[in-house]
């Protein structure tokens, strides 16, 4: 059975400065993301033991642990390459721009909607732009923690971590400024490629 591992950052820890500081990136990637990887693997190990013993007394807790930690790992694994140094972020590709026009009325309206959703997450969570294959459309969603409030079956293509661990050292309680500044490091090339893959 497969286990998870921590992916490397696709850039240096200080590459997103001044918008996201080096110390935040080190702690966020090396400690927080690693914690979700370890937590997901521990849940998988414990579920394997449960199958071996036939004792499913903790299956509710372990299922919850798996959902939380695997979602945390998978979202962070999209989050890192969703960003790039400010000089390498590019522009939304033609298909992405067209889809944003169809589904949100344009790039700027999408950004306003996404920012409002991210700023409005209650407690710890994420702003998420996801491809929804049934309606063949993009959705802006919120996630609380990592796993709550999502729509099932969608593919995240742009995600913004609004847990305090993502911004508190540099922005303290000012999540709004963090969200506004984050747009400077959105890697549109990566988002465009993720949409292309998700659409198939
Ligand atoms: Fe995070």
C-alpha cells in the first residue's frame, strides 16, 4: 500500500519574498506539511493493522485522521507549485482565461471572488479554485481545516492556504493583506497546466 512523502519546494525558501517570508516557508513546508504527511501515513498504517486484526473499533477516528491529513498533504502539494517567484509567474493561459471569463465574468472578477472566499474562511482553511467535471466548469470553494466544505469529485487547480501558520509571522492577524499580496506570486503557468490536465 502506498505511503506519502514530502515533495521538495520547486524554488528556494526565500524565493517568494517579500510577499511570503523565508522563515514562514521553512516552518510551513518542513514542519507543517511534513506533519500532514506523517499523520496520513500513520492513519494508513493503523488502518492496515485494523484490517489484519479485524478490530475496527477506532475506524471512525482513523478515517477522520486520514481525511484531515491526506487532504492537508494533497492541498499543500498543489499550493507550493501554484506559486513562483514574482518574475516567473506568467499570465493565465488562453484556455484558463477563457474559462475564467465563462464561469466568473473574467480574471479580475474571479480574483475578487476568490479573495473574498479566502478572506472569509471561518478559522483555518483554504480558498480553492477547482475544476468540476460534471458541469465542465470552475468553482470557487472554501475548505475549513483541509477537508470540510469541499465539493466531492472536483480537482483543485489553485489553492490558497489561509491557516495562520501560512502568514502569521509576517502579517500577524492581517489575513486580508496576505491574500492581496499573494496574487503577486501566483504561478499562472502552473494553474493553466493544471486546468489543461484536469479537463483531459
Ligand atoms: Fe498550511
